[in-house]
C-alpha cells in the first residue's frame, strides 16, 4: 500500500474522533479542497502541512504513516484530541493569556535551541536536549526532546515534551508536559532582554525531578539558539549527557547551569 493511501486511511480514523472536515481544515488553515485530496489518497501533505496535521491530532509524524492496523491499535489505546479541544493547551492559548504578550515580539524567539541543565539524580552530568519554539494557529508552541546515552539493550531513552510559550515583562515562559506518559509538567522562565546581543537565554526550570526521585526540583537552565532552519537529525545527535567539565559544552554554559547558591546569593536565581 502506498504512503498516500496509508495516510488517507489513518487520517480518516483521526477525523472520526473530531469535528467536521470543514472545521478541521479551517483550524489547520488548509483549504477544504486540498484536505479532501489528502482524504482521498490523491496527495501526501507537504512537510509543513504534515507537521500541522500531526500536531493538531496529537500524534507523531512517523505514527501517522504507520501500517493501518498498527496505527488503529495505537489510537484505540490513546484516542486523539486536537489542539483546540485539549484543555491544557486551550487554557494557555485562550485570548486572555494571549493578551499578555506581543505576538510580534515573541516571534523573535522562534527556532531551535539546545537546552542545558543538571538534573538532581545526575549532579555530575549536564543534560542537553533539543527545543523547538514554533507558531501554530496563532499560538506559540514548543517541542522538547531529551535523548540519553544508549543502554545495554542498544536503545537510547528519549523523553518528549510539548508545551506553550508566552512572553511577559521581557521573560519567556514555557509550560510543557511530558508527552508519554504525560505524568510530568514543567515551567521554565528565561531572560530575553539580552537576546539580540547573545545566542543564550538563561533562566530557571521547575517541575518533578524524575519518576525515580519524585521530588519538586528547580534547575538552572541555559538555552543556546541554533537557528530557524537546521538539520534536526544532526542536532539530535548533539543531545545527551555530558561530563560537567566537558569542553563540548561551552564554559559560558557550564558556569551558569551549576545548581548551587553562592556566598553572595540569598536565593536560587538564574545566572545571566
């Protein structure tokens, strides 16, 4: 079966959980005529439209091209919800919250970043993940992928987070939740005032340390801007855990992610 036929059948399944075709195509800003061609198996979406459709229904782009029977099994276990019907995203992307920031200002921060931080259960390691801040349906959303060293079975553990970004008082706020199994929520706040002079954004991130520890944690974090159009496969290869003194991580970052309180500090603060 051709990819466009597989996609068409899987897309029809997703639509069966949602609103009318007209409302979906309107939400996605894809013409009804073009969307109908996808459903009929006449065309595959462009890379951009494939991402928009996948994000809308809350599935991975790789999943939506899986064999039909396999995809049906995944959906039966975890029925899709569109961005518009997702209560968490709906709360943060409502008009009331959208008025907190200037849409033109926050668009300056769209693109890809390496996120650096030190977790409580690995205090001698700096974790580097890949963060994407992008626009969808008039909202600014995020995807964050944490990739860890290969295990004995040859698998590299990966954690995926999806979220919402807001701008307020020259601070970028990112609220994200773990995609699978969806049990952890994090909030990150970084300074933006020096962004035009630097590729770095420094701040704090707070949430649950890990499933194993389960404590409330607060880490220093540094975002390193990579650009708006990058080779994501190559960027993902640069993710993982690094020794705290590794020269792979710049000294600027290493000095700003250590989670300690210095003598002249009275509280846990980001280092800019």
